[in-house]
């Protein structure tokens, strides 16, 4: 009996010993592809993350290019030119363009085409931008105008009259503008040309000047008034700048 038990034990040990290389081989064969797969998955994960980041950037750029916001400078039946922080932008409209208003003083029902828009209105246009930078508007929304008292404005024209600290100038289009000289010391006289910068009053009828550049009527060298703000670049007509 002892001999048969001992024989059985030895037989089992022998079988296990002989099977060990096979078990190790199978395990090694299983572990190698697993490691490779994990490595491939990691590389694939990095590629996906990189492509996702690029796609996100592209989508962000496209979304930014689909909206123009600014103040109307001029318009026709089929197009609107607006002044934005990036310069003048052109918006094209057609029979499929929708118009509405977010400005409480203007009802959406009263805005149906460019005929209902006016120069100096603030609008936001949504649509697609073509290769030339023109936005084909699907929607044009009239917005609440910016506070004129917080927008830097430039006026350029000829002085037609001066009454104490209030000057009246005529621009190149023949329009008269009032310029308050309360904040500056001015040497301007009637018929002089001036470039004034400052902020419009709440009624947008008078410029509160913070800087005045005078060009004498008789063609003498210009004599600037004391500067109280950054030197502006001359423009031939009123223009608002942020």
C-alpha cells in the first residue's frame, strides 16, 4: 500500500514537472500580445486626444467666424457694412435672411429687411463666412446700442462758430456738430479746421472734447491744444472707436 501511494505521488509530481514548460510557454504567449495591445491602445488614445484637440480648435474658429457684431456704417438692399473691433466687415443678405430685434425700443415685427435698418444701429449677424471674408447672413439681430458716453469718438471739420466753450463745426458732408471745449484750453477760431476727440453726450448731439488739434485757416503751421488724451488719427467723418 505504501509503495503504491508513493508511486502515485511520484507520478503526479513527474507529470506536473513535465507540464511546467508548457504552462510557462502558454502564459508567455498570452502575456506578450496583451502588452502589445496595451501599448497600441495607449498610442491610439494619444492620437484620438490629439485629433480631438485639433477638431475642437477648428470648430471654435468656425464658430467665431460665423458672427459679426458692430455698428452699421452704410447699407444697401443686399449688403450691410459694419464697424467692428477688427475693422469694417461686410454682411450680405438675401430673401432667406431673417431679421429680428433684441433692442426693447424696436419690435422684431418692425424689422423685416435692410430697409428697416439705419446707420449707427448696432447689429449682430449670424451666418457663413466665405473666402473673401463676407458673411452670408442667415439672421440679423438689432441690438441695444452701446452707451455713447463710453465710446471714444473723433470729429473733423471746419469751425463755423464759437460761443464761449462751445464750438460748432461742419464736416465734409456739410453736417453740423457741436464740440464742448470745457475740458480743454482752445486757440481755435472761426474758419479754422479742427480734429477733436472725446465722448458724445447722452443725446449724441455734442462731443465733450478731451483733445483738440487746430489747423489755422490761413494755412499756418498747426498749433495743438494741450493734450489730455491719446493722440488720435484723423478721420474725415465722425467715427466711434472702442
